[in-house]
């Protein structure tokens, strides 16, 4: 099995690194006690909890000092066994860490009434020195933002940069309410409405006669073209920004004709953007 151990100074980005690996298929545990490393590796090997048997854990300075001192011994035993183990250590300079804690107003795990933040940072460096000394990979995050750190973690560990992306295309009727979880909502009520054609009223956007009616309307085709151009341009940008899903809702008055037609047509052109393109017609379900 492959095990990545993430450690480093509080505020250096351990949580971001762990979430990055989780998004690429690793089974992740936050703040695992060092003494449980061997048992954890054995459990993952035995249960095959993830595809590819990949796992990652984060370890911080809240472990007992004697456990931190034994870190190299414990990791050596893992590497001599059946575990392909890599250690990633994150650090940043003191001024950056002080600034980050000041901005987030979070408490440093070692600070208290008798230990100011600056002293807690220095103490943490000492406690984590045994882990830093064993690190296979070292990243200084003093001048990196969240997106740059994610890319660095993937690059350093050689993990797949393609996050699985799900695209949900959903039709709905405005008279029944707007979907609360939609990322984008588009309003098709300005388009010619098949409802006012007596022979089309009881049909839906799935039916050939409704499709033919809408495809004869220049305004419908112009609306679709602009919508398809917008989504095909910007959906890949959300995917590239490590977004795992995008929820697109298209509405008309009743959710029977125009929105159904548009969603079905978009699904055919945008389906290649997502590993899992999902179509839902709320009012028809």
C-alpha cells in the first residue's frame, strides 16, 4: 500500500494538503497519534478501503514528546514492511504564520495563557524536528496560496491532477420554486412557449413535435447558442479550479417544455466535460 504522512507547522497548510489527497482518491485521517501508525497501515492493507490502496494521515505536535522522538524508528519499520511510505513536511516562516493566525483568529494548538503565539511557534518547531529530519519532501508555503499549494502537493507526490467532475443539468418550473442548491440558474421564460399550442400543451420537451417547434424558433436557437457557449467556456474553468461538481438549473414557467428541451440538448454537447453528466427534470419526476 501507499501511505503519505503529512506533518508540519500549524498554519502551514496541512489540512489543505490532506484534502487535496482526499480529492484524488486517498483514504485520509486527520491528526493520527504516531503510536497508531503501524496499526493503521495494517488495517488499510487488510481492508482495502480505497481504490489503489492509498492512504494519507496528518500528524501534528499534539503527540506526546516521547512518541515524536520515536518517529524515525516507527517510520523505518513501516518502510521495511509492505508500506510504500512518503513523508511530506510543510513549513513557513514565523512572520507568515503569525499573520495567518492573526487573520483567521484561530488558536495555536500549543498556545495558552502562559505561552504566547510566537513562543508556541518556536516550541512547535522543536517538537516537530524529528519528523522534519525524516521528511522525503519539504514544502515552504510562506509565499504560496491555496491553489498553488494544491498543485505543489500533486506535483511533489506524483498524484493525478484530474479531479473527478460531476455536471448536473436540471430543468424546473419557476411556478414551483427555484432549486436552492443550483450554482447557475438560467431563465427560459422569454422564449416562445409550446404550452399555447393546443396540440403541444400535453406533451413535454422530450417529444418530437415539441422539439421541432422549438428548433424552428430563431430566438430559441440564439438562446441555446449563447447558453452553450457560456457553459462550455466556464465549466472547464470550474473543473480546473478543483471543483468536484457544478449544478446548472434551467427554468421555464411550468418546467415541461422549453427547459426540458434545453437541458437535453446541452447534455449532449457538455457531457464530454464531466466523468458523470447527470440530467434531471424536476417537474417530470
